[in-house]
C-alpha cells in the first residue's frame, strides 16, 4: 500500500512539474530570430498603458476594450546590439471571425519609437476582437541597411 501511494505521488509530481514547465515555456516564446534580427514582443490591453507609466506617442485612453498595444524590441542577432534607428511597420492580420470564417483584413501601422532611458522599443495599438492566432508582419528599415527586413510574428491571443 505504501509503495502504491509513493508511486501515485511521484506520478502526480511529475505531471505537475511538466504542466508548469510547459506553461512557463509558452510565456518565454515571444521571441523570433530571423534574417539577422532578434525581435522580442509583447501585447497588453491598451487601457493598461497608463497604469504601466508608459510615455508612448499613442498613449491615448482606448475607448474600445478590443484595443491592444503591440510592443517590439529589436536586436542585431550577431552582436546583440539594440536597433534604435529603424522605421518599423506592422501589418496585423487577425484570426478567422467566428460568424464568417474569413480572416479580418490586415491593418498596417507604423510602430512609434519610444525611448526609456537609453533603450528604444517600438509600438502601436491594434484592434484584436477575437481569440486566436494573429499574424504580425514587421518591416524593419534600418538607416544603415539598403533593404528592409521582413519578420513574421505569430501571436496567440487569448482573453
């Protein structure tokens, strides 16, 4: 009987460790490295920007509960140097709508550069009314590069 209880306890502990490890790993996957750049990104409700003390140019109180703020930090993958002199455009395409089963039209916006100390991030607000995978296509144009760099982020939006 004692061995059986220990075995069940060990199996439960293994299951819980695996469950929490997977959840933690999912939180850490908001990084994409492609074409010589590493992009770390985050999405928060636009209504929480003021609470976080942000000084973003688009820091206007959002009337819509479906507005979310996309923020990206961009680094040179080889050197780790932060990219702080770029023009960044984001095209956000939502998941299929529940009633029509069609994807929403992509919305393209320039991401505003925000300086926090010596760190530069880029961000703007986007409507995200449905749960599901949002495809974010970034076009990063650096001053010292002849061509823009395109990077896709796939953001799993859950309420």
